[in-house]
């Protein structure tokens, strides 16, 4: 009995607990980019097939205008990006969140959309359990991820440092992003201000 209890406590929840990809889910954010802050919204769409995988689109709008669509797959303990266009899957899915019973570290080499085209991407990432936080009036468990990436190469290479906090039962609640090209630095902060959970499909 004691051994069973210890094993149960050691098991981490599935990654979808911290990144719910239920169609109809909507996250509203204060997008604190510079030179001015705007309101952004992420909406989970209906599943589609991308390269033979069941992919879930998340449609992002900024200031009421569609900014991008990202397609995700749920692999149990990992949520990954599988594409940015319906007909063009990534060669390799890019993990963005891993939830296990230990700190996870990984590297990714591939391509990513940038400035109207695709550029090489090299990324180092880490995912680990965070502290409990109060989010929208609730005390919730969190998972924290950090990503250090380089896009492109040469004088136009862009380095990106991103930190994200995911709350159990809610999803992304906070993200800071710092991009640097030479001496030019662009900073962005996302803060969740409202959450509308979707309704799971009934069997």
C-alpha cells in the first residue's frame, strides 16, 4: 500500500493538463509588447490531419487581426508543434512542453517561419515543475519552460530567450520573450487576463 501510494505521487499528470487543446478554448492576454501594449487572443480550433497526425490548431489574433496559426499534437507527456501551415508539416515535431516526474532538457534543430519565409532554428529547452501560483483567483499548480534559440545565421541571426509558465487546467498564463538582432532588442510579455474553457466532445 505504501509503495503504491509513493508511486502514484511520483507520477506526473499528462501534458494536456497544463496545455488543454480542447476545441473552443479561448485565452485572452495582455500583450505587453513595445512600443505599445495590445490585447491578443488564442483560440483552439477543430482537429485536422497534418502529415498523418491529428493536429490541433491554435489561432492567434492581435488587436483583432489574425496573426498566426500553430498546429499542435498531444503525445501524452509532451505537447509539440507539428506545423505552421496545414499542408506543410515540420520535418520533426518541435516539443514545447514536457511534463514528467523530473526536469526535462532537450535540443531541437529545424526550421521556423520568420520575416515571411523559413529560417534555420537551433533551440535548447528546459521544462520543470514550478511553484503554485494564484491565477485568475485560483491557487494552481504550474509548469515552467525556458527556450533559448537562434534563428537564421550571420549578421541577421536572431537570438530569442523565452520563458513560459503553464497552469494546470488553464494553459499558458505568462510568457516573456526577448529577441535580439545585433544591438536591436525587442521585448514582449504575455499575461493571461481571461480564460474560457472549451467543452470536450461527447462520445
